[in-house]
C-alpha cells in the first residue's frame, strides 16, 4: 500500500536534549499504525512536529505526496490531518453537540456579513452540520449525551468526543495520543470498535501512540518502535513481540510471560 505519511531524517532538540534524532518512517494508507516506546523516546514530539506545533531542526515531512514540513497547525489541519491529545481538550462550557458543530472550517455563520446577507444559506448549512454531528454522535454512541456539557463527561466519554470531533473534519489521517489512557474497559471497547470501523469502513488512516500493549497488539498493524528519538524497528504485532530488544526494553517481563 502507498504511504500517506512519510517522515525523513526528522530531528528536534530542546536545549541540550535531542528529543528526535534522525527519525524516518512511513505510515501506509488505510492502516492503523501503532507507535510505541518508553517515556522520553520522542513519540509525542514526533506528533507535534508532524502537526506543526513544533518546527523541526532538520528533516522533511510529506503527506499524500506533498511536503508539509514546518506548516502551522491550521494549515496541516486543512490538508486533512487531525489529532487528539493525551488529555482531552474539549470546550467544557459547551454541549457535546456544540463541540462537534464548531469543527468544520469555512462556516458561513463565522463571517461578519454571513448572517446579515446570507441568512438562508447560513441556516441551511447549520442544519446540515447538525444532522452530520448527530450521525457522528450516534456512530460513537454519545447521542444520548448530545445536550450534556462536555465538562461533565467521564474521561472515556471525552476520548470518544475527541474522536467524534475529528470525524466532523472528514480527515484522511488521524493522530491519536494515548487514546486508551484513563478509559475504563467498557468505553475502551467502544473506542477500539469506533477506530476499527472508521478505518475499515470509511478508509481513515490512524497513527496512534499508546502504552497499553494489549490495545496496540490487538488493534495496530504495523507497529513502529521508537527509542532515543529514532526508529528502533517496525513490524507486525507478532514480529514486535518476538524482537528481543523490544521485549526487554518496552513490553516488560509480565507481558512477555503472558505471551510465552
């Protein structure tokens, strides 16, 4: 399969700390690709470089064949890349439905003259966006909470809300930063099912950082392993589990024992 994301020789330092060091990899279109490694391996920094939150010191980033190195976050978003964060960033004082309806860019109602001179078009567009938002909420099983303030959701529900918000942008690639963190098993199953359905039914590519190895090994293929700012290896879940360096350094003895 063709690569939708290509990272070549990426590097980033913070003072004397080399967080990302000549890192190169590809994410293939239509996959759910996992990114694992110990704390400090550079995973989140790579996400921040891809999405424009940080500027790289060296290296190049290509998305769908187009170079996006150094583009600011809003331009990366308009290219079709969305991301979530380890700590959800919902608008707490707005309802779940309102959180979704804010996402699509270029809304006529956001322009000063739109409501004045294009009232019918504004109303029609808002109606269409609301219908889409309701469908998305039904997809992630949050429809019953559409009128709830986002601040009142549980941690797992907020993760589902973040995923729903990305769907409103019709992304080509979604970067997920620890989607399983703080999520109870029931909501975790719903989150995993939603990600898998979006990939297999709608063709959305996912690239996710995750420390829950059971989630990674059951959901992701391939898996990229980072160490000290660069790629250590890449392979299928089975290959990653068999790699001695990964077993000893990243998966831990308890996980190895359960697999043996």
